[in-house]
C-alpha cells in the first residue's frame, strides 16, 4: 500500500475474494489511476466511469464539480481470486500521489503585508486579481489561479484583469476607471508612494489591468468589455477558483459601439503610459498607440456602451452619458502625448455636452470633476477648468449633504467610496490648484479620510485601525481554507463568524446618511468592497503621506 496516502482506507469490507475501499483524496475534479501489485480479477466503480488501462492499472473518472482542495469521496470494489491485490501507486491527473509532493499545503496565518511606520495620526502607509496570479501578489495569499479559460467562447485569451468587487464578473468600464485613477495617484502623488515604499506595488497593480486591456483590444475597432454574466455570477457564492458557470465574453465594435468604455479604457492606457514611459518605453508606447485607437473608436462611433453590452445595464450603466469620457480621455491623451489635437477634442466635448454643469461627484460613472482638475493642469490658459474645479470644491464644502458624524454623503451606495473620491480631488487641488485654497482643501479632505480610518469610532478599512470590518461582502475572503467547503450553507454568504481571511486594506461601502453601519456580510450596499472603492482612496493616502 502507498504509505503516504493516509486518507486511503482498505478492508472496509473484506469478504470471500472481494474487498471494498473508500477513498478521500483532495483534488479538483476526479481523474485517478490506481496501480495494484498484482492483477485483480475486476474493479468496479460506482461514482463515475472506470477504464482498465492494463492488468494492474485502472483509471476512475467522473464529471462532477468539486471545490478547490476539498476532500472528494468515492467508492470502488476489487474482486480477486486467491491473493488480495494491494494499491502500490496512485496517479491523479498526471501527478504521482505517492511521491510525497502532491496535495494541499496548509498555509501559515496571514498578517498585514505592510510593516508599521509609526506615522501619526494614522499609519497612512499601512492602510482580487483574476487569471494566473504572480508570485509577488500579496493581498490575498489564499487565492489561486482562476478563470483561465475566460475568452475561450470567442477564441481569445481574456484571462487576467480584475474581478469587480465581491463578485467575479470582469466589468471593463469600472476596471478602466480604477486603472486610470490608480495611475493618476502614482503620477501626481509620486513622493507619497515612494515614502510609503508602495511605488512598485502600485505600478504592478496598474499593469495587471493594462495587460488585460491590451489583450481585450483584439482589433482596431473592437474591445472586449465584460467577461461573465452578472445575474448568473451573483447566484454563486464560492471561490473564484471554483466557478463552474458559463462566462460569456462581451465586446464593442463598429456594429455595436460603446463610447464610454472605449474612451475610459483609452484614458487608463494613456495615464499608465506616463508611469511606464521611463522604465519600460516599449510597453508605454504600445499602450499609447492602443489608447489613440480606442479614443478614435469611441469618438467616431458614438453610442452608450450598455446598449451593446446589454448585461452591464443593471450593474454599470453610465447615467452621466459619454460626454465626460470624451473629455476625460482627450485630456489624458494630451497629457501623455502633448498633441494639441486632443486639447481641441476636449474643448469640443466641453462645449457639446455642457460639461461645466452638474458635477455632483467623481466616480466610475461621472468623470467631470476629475477632468476639471486635470484640465486645469494641462491647459492652464483655459480658465474654464480651474473655475469649474473651484466651484465643485465649494459645492462639496458648502452645499453637499453630510452625515451627523461629518462624512460627506453623495450617494447611499458606497458612501465611503464617494467621500474618498472627492477627497482625492480636494487633495489634488491642495497641491496643484489655487494656493489660496490649499490649506482649506487639504484640511477638508483629511477630515474625510479620517472618518474612513476611525475618527467616528471605528475603521471602515479591513484589517486596519480600531474595530475594523471583519465580515466584508467578499466571496474569496469569506471562504475557509480547503478542504473545508465554501458552498455549504454554514459558510460564505450566511456563516455568522468573521471572514476566515483578512482582506487587508479594503475599504467597505460605508454608513447610511445617519452614520448607521452594521458589519454584515449580507449587507452588500454598505459592506461590499470593490476595486473602484480603493482607487482614489489609495491616492489620498499617498497625498497625505507627502505632507507628514
């Protein structure tokens, strides 16, 4: 008997030339070949298919779905004449189970990857990828490769990129916004990133998205903007490694365009080209060329993208329209290229869509406030941008709604995210805007970030500060380490205890307009995490660090 297979139990029932055996082996799907020391008379397998390879080798398979690393139980019967055969080797999907290297390795408890710095008032420097994960990913070491077949339905490799939030759909529109704003922080608050030792990690986070965008741009007038179906995905609570549902790929092209998606992806690639221009000029140039193509695509073939990628309608429809992305993308392309054509495009979008009005937030949907800031830097002689930025910041301080505890309340869904987003604009203005307003802009923004980090009595950042969230609406971190199941009703969505894994640094949705907040996994409106929640908030921390 193979001595290292301790889960294998022989002689469960040994009688008159037969024995039955139970197996329990950790695996992802069943494909196991047993080798016996002598030829059995026959082998029967009730849980799937069995094939006789030769006299001493039998292969057992089935098509059942198994979670990552769980114990898979199966039963078989061996019939023999005189001498009982013993199992001397087991091969699982080409791996030798008996060599001592196969199996699941128990992980050590995970701790915060960022060492404390002693920074006060908060340690600002401390404060889920898809595809084949790199060795240097440090946010979620309980994660393994996932969704490697994305794009197989259309014949393109669409693995990689970011899952949206607590779910596992890859929504390209908010992903592109996240990449743009992360890159913006790395560019304009570079000293803060350097002081915190986070520059390389930040660049890697951006590149994970831009690598995906380059793969998703499969032709000049074609961009894949979503993988996965929202409702189908939301019906599954489990590890991304264990997804077994169909994951359709959705694209925009000439026949079914999408201006917001094309122009926001162009903005992300243009911004990223700036941060890689010196150290990786070839990659920077590649991104810039694709950014130009995508902006031209979005400008020439105009249509709201949710009309082409219809599944996005219930999740990430852009209610602000596509005028702000035409402006935003043009400004980023001008900053990356210095080509005055893009300033002209920006002016045209400004005039056509009356973009000086109605900026009430800064988000994946509405980029106007960000464009005010960026435009005031790259086109300083055109005072319309600086004037609009000043008016927006005055609205935040004087006319916007606040909770009793002092959090600006711009939207009931992800209130913390919206506070962090506009705090970024205010901190940017404190550094690059009107010097007369710098102190007021910085003080106001630091107050908003202070609320998120614990000024109101508890932190809203997982793994940080006093009484942080321990039940965020996030599937991966809610699942126990295999072989425990995540699909069982005691885990995942409804299990009462804290998430087994700490998603360090994730900002949860936030309180309602009365500061009420419960740390409940099932309350996705207030306790979900998302990539776009952290994008501007991360830049805020870098901005604050620069002044500490």
